[in-house]
C-alpha cells in the first residue's frame, strides 16, 4: 500500500486526508488547512480507524500552530490557541484512545518549549506529528512480523471492519498481519465481514485486499456463524480502538459477536494493535466510553432510506470483547497470549 493510495499526507503546510466516505467509488483527498476541518473530517469519518485518527489529530496540532503563525500570534497567544485546539481535537471521537495519546504526545513536547519562538514551536510540532506517523508504519510492520508466526501455511482468516493500511499511517494492524503472511508466500484466504452500518469491510477492507490481490470473499456480518460451523474459518483477526488494562478490547460493533462465535467453534481469536492502543488508565472494558452515532447511519445507506426514518434506532459504533475470549493480542513488542492485567503491564 505504501507506494499506492495513502491514508493521509502532508504537503505545503496542508494535511490531505483520503476521504474514505467515497471508497471504493472514488479516490478523493480532503484538504485541511485549519484544525476545525480535521475535527469535521474525523467526526464525519472521512478519516477513521484508531491509529489514523490519532495521526490526523497530531497533524491537527501542526495545522493549528500554522494558523497561529498566520494570525501573527506571539508565543503566549500561540500556546493558548494550541491548548484550545488540543481540547477540541480530543473530543472528535470518544472511543479510540490513539486520539488522546497522540495529542498528549504533542502536549508533552510543548512543555519544553514554553518560551520558544512561534516558528520553532510550529516546526517542532510538525516534526513530532511526522514522527508519530512514521513510527505507526514501523510498528505495523512489526505487528505483521510477530502476527505472521500465528498464521498457518494455509489459512482461512475472518476479519471485521477495516484495520488495514487505510485505518493507520500505512500497512495496517490486523490486515498488516494478513499482508505479511501473504508476502511470505502463505496460502491465505480472507473472509471480510461487510460491517454494518458504515460498511468499512465491504468498502475499505475489500478494496485494500483487491488492490493487493490477496484472495478474499465478502460476506454479510450474519454469515459468520454458519461459515464457522461449516469449517470455513481457521482463525479470526481484528484491530482495536482501545484496550483496557485488564485486556478487554473495544473494537467495531460486531467484534464481540465474533469472539463468542470463535469460542463456541474453538477457533483462535486474535487482536492486532499497537501499544499506543492500550490505555493503562482504564481498568476494564466497562469503563470505556462507547461512541453512539446518528440513527441515520442505520436507517439509510447513502442517500437511500432503508427503514422508516422515524423508527427509533440504537447505533453503537463499538463493543467490548472481554479478555477471556481473546486468544492473544499482537503488538509491535510481541504476542501476549491470554492477555490480562499482569501481561499487559509488562509491555508499558
Ligand atoms: O469506526 P471506525 O471505522 O473508526 O472503526 C475502526 C475499527 O473499529 C478498527 O478496527 C480499529 O480502529 C482498529 S484500526 C487499525
């Protein structure tokens, strides 16, 4: 994917985000020249996926610093503008911890530059955002390398949502493991859950797999149980939006269903995520805030209404998979089997 379609890139003091709402029909970038545009892009899901929104928010701080320069702010004014930008960026979506993690990383750096010139502050923030971006791709390659050890020579793999190159800075987490196995000549077949309501599986994961020519089959979310009962799946691998200190995982709604099905069918259930997705401040999954999105995402597909528009709707964007249902978490530092509080603490 690296030399192909990018999730985001920085050019001439502007952040360009691939507008994923339009995939697979068209490849279009959304240019962001002020931090409020980045907040809108995250909320509207032009950019999505936990690591990708973290990286976007880090660049969002660089964009805010650039705005401050254009407004001719002095250091004090600039720092106050950045504080405001940080507090608004972290509110764009509530579940993925990467958003908070990335903004905090920039804020920590700023502590050493409280008296620096505005130009210097801008260039330091931009450098840190670019470093976060670069590290994410490197970590994903390491996740792929470790995760590949869990993939048999021939495997039928089920995945949910999109934890691919387009959900990250590049290469992907769950899809990064699949990609590494494929690059290593393994005989891989991927089943892709379409992932209602926003169809990240059908629109984005299927798109990435077709681009990479990795054999794949698209299924409806409700086909997974039957497919497993027929022996069609060897293992399940998904990404994560936040991992609690005890190993409980928040990920796209429907992940928990798959973990229960995997347990019932005695199949390994893997979560691939960078360490930045682990939130040591959250004790268990029940403390993770689950985003609820507009009912219109369920009552309609695109412009087409598929349910009475007045029907009451509950639209949880994520669910919690208890650690007890997870065979292993794959990180850039290695594989944590039977994840729990003690195992995760060793990584942090
Ligand atoms: O609502 P989304 O599309 O942002 O949800 C994305 C997921 O749930 C991914 O699995 C998760 O963020 C990991 S991406 C590497």
